[in-house]
């Protein structure tokens, strides 16, 4: 049961993008405050977005999921309206380990003590990988959308990958080079990024693009996004190397867009069979973001797994 009117939860009203969901700022025990949209009832299901979106990316499937679960959709630290802590020299504050800890603390703050299901897209799925490794007792099952493991993708980098996913190498450049270059025209960069990855015209409606751009125009958001990617190329790889003997023990469903880079360059299930004990997966008829491009197909794939 979710706690009500706790002094560490600030009610921000109903979401303008997802009917029936309440926006709230939740102060965590580690000093981070996360913005989250919460709705529904039942067992908790955490949905975690990727870059360059925020929790609004789930708007087309969240109301259906809320008929079965308490759906918790935070903005990752650094993204959306969540806290954007200061950077540090080794990028630990933006490591997937710290982001995963945020999720565990958030679910506990909301009053759930018996574990939760998880679904993450893009960066959110990378947080989910660390979450499932570090908190196996809490994560009951996971869905990762359109990623192969970070270490695998870096290890197999070739010209095709570096060209298609150039931001993996651009955003990790020393501060403030990428931050200043994007800030010169954030709308242009954001539009090119989304249009390049999504293969379904109109999947991101103008009002939603404006919402993503609102967040992207914040200089602290740009700094945090670059720190997220810098962490993936440094401290996250160190954490992965230290834990390379570990495997995800709970069930894992991997989904990918058949028109996207990940699906075209990697045998996605095979990459995860090296990281998890129970893996199943299938392609989606879309690019990078099935939750925006083909939500009904995505729901048909995830509901049997989640229930």
C-alpha cells in the first residue's frame, strides 16, 4: 500500500500527459529528490525512461498497466524534473549503481516492501541491469527495451555503431565541450536525435516533444546527461568488470526494435544470455522506442510476462 501525505512526498497535481496519474516529488534518504508519476493499484511496477526523454515516454501504455499494477514512473536523476546533483571527478554520482539505489529508495518511500517488477528503456534499462544485480531480492522480474549490455556494446564498437550512436562518444568528451555545443541549439539536437532513432512518423507528438525540450533546455540537465554517458564509459564499466561473474537471477524479457540499431547490429537475446540465467525476447515492429511507436504490440508482449 502506498503511503499517503508523508512529509517526504510533495504532491504536484495530476499529470497533464497521463490521465489518472499523480505527479509527486519524493525526497529519498540519500538526499536525492525524484519526480515521479504514480497511478493504479496492486503490486508495484517501475517504468524507467531513457535519453532524451523523461517519464512521459510511457504515456501510451501506463493507463493500461495501471489497471493491473501500481505504476511508478520516475525521472532518472539528472533528467526531467528530478534532482541534478553536482558532478564528481569519477562520475560516481551519475553511475548506474547510484541511479539503481535511487529506485530502491523510491519504492520503499512509497511504502512497498516486498519487491517490484521493472521495465526500462534505453538508459533506464541500463539502470535496470545494475538494479537486478545489486538488489536481486527486490527485483522480481525485468524487461529491458532496445539495449545490449553496455560493456558488450563498447567492446564490439565498429564504424557502423560509432556512426549511428555517435553520441556515445560525443557526450563523454570532457566538460563543457558537449554541453556548450548542444546548448547552442538544443531543439535541433533533440529533434535530430529523436527522428534518427524512432522509425514511426508522428510517434512523438508536438506537445510531448515540447515537454522533452523544456527539460533539455535546462543547462543542468545537459550537464547531467553528459555525466550519465561519461559514467557509462568509465565507472560503470569498472563496476561491470568487478561483477562480471554475477548473473541476473530473476526472469528477464528483452525487446528490441527490428528497424533500430541495436536489433540490426546485435543478437540481443544472446548478449543477455551471457548476463542472466533466464532470458527470453522478441523483436518489435519499430525503431528504438516501442512504447511510443507501437504501444499495443508492446503491451501484448509484456503483459503475459508481467502477470
